[in-house]
């Protein structure tokens, strides 16, 4: 764990805000931002510190020692940033997705392309196991992005499961927690609960998220400790496979209304086959900006 000053913790909060902004969008993962900004393994390690020994330390040595063992300052700064972003940017991102879809998806497409290069660069040795992991990760993520979204489901056990699965996806680079909620059909239910401050639904999803986070982080930590190269290749594959979801130019095939929810089934098309203004110039600029954002984040992390 690192000792940081106030300025450094502010930067951790800003990274949390970037993670939160990414997680609001169905198709972009906050885990990718965490990885590129150099805090991914510290995040996984810190989450793994939440176990029985933490409560033993709390009982025997007090709050200060337990907080230090938890790496509490780091987690507090990071999750504060995520919360600020989710609560403040959710409406803006929703508006952009609705009104400027090509612009926002182009930005994220550039961001993800840069992420593939930087995460892939971390693989120290490419051999048969890492190449298989890369292909498996890409195929899995691609398959997930082709699944049709489900209707909204409101049962509390299902919402608990949704929270657990979404948070697992959230900390995996490449797979979006928000998109998992869309696939499961609980995205609108949870967004509505946040807007309407439905404490029962928020609490159930929150407990599911905590359960998923604590159990999945242990698996990731074990993989990083024992099979780091293969794990990095798998994560790179996940990010490659997610590109299918965030291609900026789409053709709507079908629109369904199930209850109050509108589900759009679409397919990717070439910008030259796109019906209407393809906004190609501004899309390329947005993609370049997204690409550069990731490299700036990575350079900042490297300097630190």
C-alpha cells in the first residue's frame, strides 16, 4: 500500500470519477480505467483486505490500525469519486447517448482502442496459453455483447444477483457492469430506484454488489498472483470483444416495448452505409480525443 499526501488522494478521487463515468455507460468498463490509471492491482488487493483478520485487528488494535490494514484512505477517495460521478454524470451521459450517440460512442471507441494497446503491452510473454486466453476473453465478451436485452425484472433475489454480477463486470476491464444490467433486464429498475430513492431496491442491489465484489476480488487476486500473464491476456481479450458493443454506427432492426421499457435491437454498419448524417469528421476527432485521454492517464500513472 502507498503513503499518499492530500494532492495524491485528490488524484485518486479523480480516477474514481473517471471510473464512475465509464461505468454509467452500457459498454464501457470502469475496470479498464482503473487498470490504465495504475490503481487496478491496489484496488483488488485493498478489497481483499476485507476479511476476518480485519475485524480481529479492529477488536485488538482499534479503528486506526484496522483502517490502515484496509487501505481505507485509498478506498474512501476512490469510491467517493465513483459516487460523485455516478450521481452527477448519469443524466449527462444518458442525454448524450440519446442525443449525440455517434459522438459519445466514437469517444469511447477511441478510449477502448488505446486501452487494448496499453493492457496488452503489460503481457510480458506471448505464448500458447496467453494467446488462448486472449481469444477466449475476446470471444466471451463478443458473445455477451450480442445477447438480446431482457425485460425488466423486479424480484428482490434477482436484483441481488444483478448487483453481484454487475460489480464483477465493473472491476473486469472490458466488460461493462451497466451493460450486464441491461442484458439481465434490471438496468431500468435500478436507475429508477436511484432517481426515486427507493431504499429497499438500492439496499438489495448494494448488498449483492458487496457480496460479488468481495468474492470476485479474491479470485482476481489469486489469478494475478499465480497466472499474471494469462490473466492480463484474458483481460485484453475482454476489452477487444467489447468493441462490438460500442461501434458508433448502428442500424435499428427492431424496437420492442415491454411494460414501460423500450428495447432496441440493432446491428453495426459502416459509416458509409449509415442512414442520415454519419458525422464522420467529428467522430474521428472524438475517437482521437478518447484515445489521447487514456494515454494521458497512463503517462500520469507512469510518472507517479
